[in-house]
C-alpha cells in the first residue's frame, strides 16, 4: 500500500497562481527582499501598481511552479530564488522597467 500525501487546496492554488502568471505575463523577474522592511516593500508594490504584479509567496511554491513550466531560461530564474524572493511580472519593456526599479532602490 502506498501513501498518497494530502496537499492542501491553498498550496495547490498558490502553485497554480504562479503558473498562471507565467502564462499571462511575457516579462518575469526575481527580486530579493532580504533585509527590506515591510513598509518599503509595500511602497514599491504600490509604486508599480498597474505596471507590474509582484507575487510574494513561499520559495517552495515558486520552485514547484517553475519545475512544471517549460520555457527558456526557467533554470536561471529558479537559481535566482535566493534569500527572500518575490516574482515580478510585467508587460513593459524589461530594460525600462529595470531602470525605474533601480531608481527606487534605497541603501
């Protein structure tokens, strides 16, 4: 007899949501929120509202979703999940978006 582990619906939905975002947005990036106060994270999220969607969830959920996606450079994204990662999804030009993200950086 084999044991089939029970996976909660919440966990399945989180992984499915990350997969859905990968299908919906052409530009995906990873940011490391390690050491960033929650207040500044919320300010960044608010600043880019409408321009980008920032998905913050458990690293294991992100990894599980990335394992099931067959797109170029997925391995590099998976390797970039360090510290406290968040995924950034946007439909903007990646270079323009990156520049505006760099300008909002703090020391």
